[in-house]
C-alpha cells in the first residue's frame, strides 16, 4: 500500500486553510467596520433632525404639541419627542413616537442608543440636550430595519463570494504549483532513468532564472560530475590493467624461470632483486594513480594559504633528490603570495613540476624556480637545463602514462603520470599551464593561478 503524501496536496491544503482563515478574519473586520459606518451615518442623520427640531420648537406649557412629519429629513421615517428637564414629561412629539420608558436614556451620558422594542423592533435613538427656548431633551428615533436589510444583504453576498474567491485562488495556486513542480518531476524522472551505462541525460533549463533554474542547473552539474567520475574510474581500470601488465609479466617470468630448476644463491638473489624492483615500481605506480582520486575529493576545499611557504617546503623536501642527481635548485624570484585555494592541490602542482624538472634535467645543471604576482595572476615558473621535448610531443605530455621517446631511451624512472595529475589539479583550480621547450636545451613550465 502506497502511503506517500503528495506535496502539491499538502501545499494546497495548508494554503487553503490559511486563505480561509484570512478571509474569515478580513471579512469579520470589514463587516464590523461597515456596520459601524452605517450606524454612524444613522447617528449623524438623527443629530441633524434633532437640530432642525430645536430650531423650529415653540413649547406650550398647557398641552403637548404635535410635531409635523417633514419630508426633507435626511432619514425616514423618524419619531421625535421633546421632554422637559424637570419632570421628564413629553412637551412635544410626532404622532408615531414610541411609547417606551425614557428615563434611563435621558439620564445617560451617551447620546446614541440601539433600542429593541416589541412594537417597533430594533430602533436607533439619538438624544440632544437643549437649554433654549427651554431646558430639556430632544429624542429622535428611527427603525433600523432598512439598515439591517442592507447589512444582511452584504453578509449573504460575502458568504457566497468568499468560497468562490477561495476556489479561484486555490485554482490559481494549483496552476502555479504545477509549473513549479513540473521541473522537479522531470528531475525525478531523469534521476530514475540514469544508470552507470547511461549518464548523458540532461534536464532542459527553464526560461526563468529562479530557484528551480538553480536546482536544474545543480542537478545537471551533479550528473556531469558523476559521469566524469565514472569515466575516470573506467579510465583508471583500463590504465591499471594496461600499465600493470608489463611489470607483472616481468615478475611472473623471473619467478617461473627461477623455479624451473635448482639455481645457485647468486641467481636467486638477482631474481629477488629484480622482483623487488618491479614490486616497488608497482607500488609507486598505484600510489600515483590513486592520487587522481584524492585530488577529485579536494574540489570544494579551500582556505587562505601562503603559496611561498608551501613552495619553500616543497623545495626542501625535494632537495635530497636533487643532490643525488647533482642538480641545483635555484630560487630566481620569490614573492609573498597569499591566496584562498586548496593547499593539497597547490603542493601537488609544485611537487610534480619541480620533481619532473629534476628528473629530466642533466647532471651538474640547474633548475630555476620563481613565484611572483601580477595584477591578475600568481605565476609559478620552473625552468630546467635538461633533455627538452620535441615540438610534436609538447601537447601529449599531459596525457596519462605518456612518456617522451628521450625519457624512455635514457631510462628515466617514471610512469608519465606527473603532468597529467598537474593538469587535473589545474582544471579544478581554474588555472592555466604553459610549456616552452627546446631539445637538448631544457624546458620552461609556467602556471597561472587566478587571484
């Protein structure tokens, strides 16, 4: 049974709940404000009628005056009564004025009241205090039936329109969510279809550069990295099987020959020495090949480093190897160079370049080393006085396991991995490599690292 929750349904549920609550709160506030506004208009109209009545009032002490119902009042119908201040009796009134106890309202400090009566229903009542031409109170009242009908009509319309508005908003949200989630569905589909044998699938980038665009772009980059990783493993396996075949064949041959018949002690010693040499070569080759995997893990690791300190440390480490070959390491130019980069990759570059310069140099010659800054780059430069490289081989020496013809003929120890490791490290650092060489005169290598 599939209990998986649908993201769109969850979002729509919470969005619908939020919008519904928001509409309820908004409409409640709006309705109360509208009601208050209607009541204020009624109160203002009653106050106008009270003022007009006061201006036209001529009291009679002998009898109750009947006030005429005028047609020019701002509100209709109205009921008016005038009460004396002393005995609270009616001095004048309209024929329709309601017969209810007024004492509590006349003594109140408020002017406007909502009154509920059996005969007249809901009434609004305004009381105006007068001192001329007599002391007393003018009471003006009007039924609230028409106002309540208007409010009720508005309330019913709100009850009808709000669900429609909620539906329209959720429909729009559903369309927007489909547009947002479609790339995610495509990512899921492509991710399910990707396999080790098929990593060429890419998701088309959306037109709008937003978070979905970034997500698709990040996914495509991840696929490229995975593909490069798989290709690297495949190349590694191919290289291992190819390059290890020769030393293993030599090792096997020497051992088989030694075991065919009894030999003297010196022969066995020679066989063991040859075997040990091949084993050491195998170990060194595997370590260099594994270095490719190590530098791939350093892509995102960066820190502020002193390149000059790393260079001096590298020179110190390789100085023993240089002395063994009677090669002198000379620092031509050294500047303080600080950079946010990966120290392992920088050290790998320095070590392999200088190590190659020592390895392919002639005895009793020099290796010139420089590290300095320009406006755009930090430049690392190494020049030897060695065997040099043919022009048609310069573009090939960064290929894995490639060795020049001269280096093989001279018996220079190596597997052709050093510059290929440097090339990959430079790709990760977005740096450039330049090689200048002339046969029998030497080679100059320049590394350009962006500041």
